């Protein structure tokens, strides 16, 4: 067992597919890539989310489970997770704020990521990774009782009209199959990278790193 307990933010897990160096710097060195906020997309996203608050999930889109949509800042932290690799064990916790929880029958819940548009198949692994991470934090929290997670999915808004009354469209639910073994396999690979003493190489010709290298070379 290594001494360090890594703190993973589900929102950083999408970096894994984009650039392992950026993932390492964000998760292990607390040196995240600067974000470039898109205010319009942020505003649309917030409006869409607020319109979902309290709605019956099964009335929003075909295939959604029965329950109520709870939109808010759900601050989550998991108990330490032990991730076994062949010659050692790593420990990590999942920590972050989740936007959308589906309150299902009894104490069970579902977890959803809300996006504009329907997610491309290539984007689903990153959604799945984040949703599995949230599921760990909900089912095995650091404090208090856990709740069973019975559904994971991506809720995408497909705009159809942009008229004077605003944007109208339809919601589509893309369910994500639960596969904890695959998620733990990902954690084993990711934590093995984070445990290295230095970050892996970056993505070739990434404009951020090209700019940073040019700055170092020129001294500007
Ligand atoms: S190459 Fe780009 S994505 Fe990778 S570490 Fe540099 S800034 Fe981040």
C-alpha cells in the first residue's frame, strides 16, 4: 500500500483521454490547465438545469427511470477506495460537486450528466467514468449512510427551434451500463500514472504547451 491517498475530481477524469500530462498535472500536482469559460454555454446550461428541477424524470425523456430530478450543488466525498494493482495497492477518494441526482423509489437514486446535444459514441467512455466515480461517492460516502445507485445516464438536450419564446427542443436519455470492474481497471491505470515521480509527455502541438514552451525559450 502506498502512503498517499489521491483525491480525484470526477470532472478531471475527462482529461485522461485528452492528455495524460494534463490529467497528471491537474490530479497530482494541483496545476490544472487554465479553463476558457464559455459564458453563453454556461447560461444555457444553467437555464436547462433550472428547468429540470423537481420534474418527473420518466416524463422528460423515453427510458429515464421513475423519480424526481433534484438539481443543486451536491457536495460529495467518498470513503477511501483501495485499488489493487499487481505489486501494490493505491488509495484514492472521489471528491466534487454533482449537479443532478434522480430521486428514485425508496432510498435509491440515479445519476445524470446533462449536456447540450446528444453525446457522440466517442464521448461516452468519459461520461461513464465520471458517472461511475460519482456512484462510488454516493454509495460509499466518507460520512453518513450511502445510497444505492440504480441508474446512470446522459441527458442530452436537442434544440429544435430558436424563436422569440426561446430555444425549444427535446431531451434524449442515453443510459450508461454499470461496470464497476471496468471503472476499477481505469483507476488502477490512472493511479499508476499519478504515482510516477514526473508527469508523462504532453499531446503534440497542443497550443497551450506550445505557448508555454515558446515562453520558456524566449524568456517572455
Ligand atoms: S499538451 Fe496540452 S493538454 Fe497536454 S499538458 Fe500540455 S496543455 Fe495540457
